[in-house]
C-alpha cells in the first residue's frame, strides 16, 4: 500500500512542469497589467485618441514613431501594444499546454483562452471603428473572464494543485466554504460588469457623496428632485443624470456590501477548517485585505471625483479580487471532492463495525 502511494507521488512530480507554470504566471500578470492599462484609457477618456485600427494614424501599429506617443495617444497606443504582447504570450501558452498536458480539459482551456484573446482584440478594434459603448462594456467583461481562464491555467499547472491529492484529512466545513467562496466570486464578476457599465458611459459620477447619496441612504429620484439635482450639477459644469444612472451606482454600492459580507463569511469559515488546510485561511486573509483596499479605493474614487489614477487602481484591485476568488473557489472545490472518497470510506468502515443483532 505504502509502495503504491509513493509511486503515485512520483508520477505526480513527473507531470509537474515548472517552466510551464512560470510562463502561465507571467501571462496572467501581463493580463492584469493589460486590464490596468485599459482602465487608465477609459478613466482618462482617451479611448478614441487613436481613431483608426488596426493601424495607428496610418502606421503599422508596431512601427508608430515613439516621438508621436504624446498625450492620450500614449495611453491608447501602449494599451494596444500590451494587448498584442498578451495575445502573443497566449498563443505560446496554448501551444505549450497542448504539447505537454495530458489533461484534456486543460488543453481545451488553452484553446479557449486563445479564442478569447482573439475575440478581445477584435472587440477592441470594433469599439474604435463603430463607436459603440456597449462593445466597450463587453470588451471589459471579457477581459476579466480571460484573466479567470489564465488563473485556472496557472493554478492547475502548479505544485499546490497536485499536492491537494495527498491531503486526506479534509474537514466537512470545506464544502460550506466552497459554496460561500464560489457565490462570492460570481458576485465579484457581476460587480466588475456593473463597474464597466458605469465607466463606459463616459460621464461624471451620478452620485458625488459617500457613504450617503445626495445626503440620504436611498436618494429621492422623483422628477422634481431630479430636476433639482441636475440644476445643482449644471451650476458646477457636471453632466445631467437619470434615475437609471443613480440606481446603477447605488446597486454597485449595495453589491459591494454583499461581497464584503461574503468575504468576511469566507474568512470565518476558513478559520474553522483546522490546521490541515491552513492555506485556506491564508487565501481568506488576503481576500479580506483586498476587499478592504477595494472599498477604500471606491470611496476615494467618489471623493476625488473619479481621478484617473485612483479609478484605475480600483479596477486593478477588483481584477485581483476576482482572480484570487477563482483560485480560492477551485481549491475549495478540489478539496471538497477529495474529501468525498475519504468520508465515504470512513462511513463504510463505521457501518461494518456496528454489530448486527
């Protein structure tokens, strides 16, 4: 029995590809940097600083003179170059996974990530040529989904992923933790979609105070009050708002509270999993630090009237929270599945020991 476990561990070590994992890490980090770059482009409102695509003012994108990288052109053009780099890295990653991976789902995931990055590039170009904000929203949401795919690839090629097989003493609370973490991660993705919708309206903030909203928890959006709000905004050279825009930002705030509650619940449940799964507590601790930072940045975005640097940091931390949530969800789910055979085995042995009268 001991000999077979040892042989199994040896096979697991042989399947681990250190350089593939490092390359997947690098591609995922480059994608996070790309999301930050896109956030800066949107926050500064320079998405159309370069009016043509795939060329840049008629030049081949990669031959555009550095001397012309000025103002908004710098942010938009560098975003395109970073996106091209990420696309090239994804091609290499997909081929590498296809060549060395035995797991079919991993090979499929590699090709899916490649398809996603190609679609992402096309959407970025259509956003410029068709001038549709809706395309920009979908472009932002797909970017987060693509980051999630790379996060899965990075985790699944790591030693941590394979070591979970060796952990047979998994407490039952991991199943509860798995549900909480998965639900919270889904809510984070929805929250990122709401944020993208607000950013791609390319307007001033619909609510300019925090934690209140026009001096109240739930603002009055009746026609008379809305006319008063817009008169106040017009006097300060701010764009008019509609009830939909106000409620959209309120929904974003409410969902932030729900997500924070989910992260805190994850932290509490993770602490109860015991020392055998201490890594879950570390994941939960880091998630909690990120959500605290994210809420602070969200308030700062409002207090600074959507300063570009602060808004971009808000986008970056949101993406990091989602990537961590994906990793946390997969590990909890894998631990839960590994716990099932062990739990069933223990129940069978207990039933065999019960005397039959």
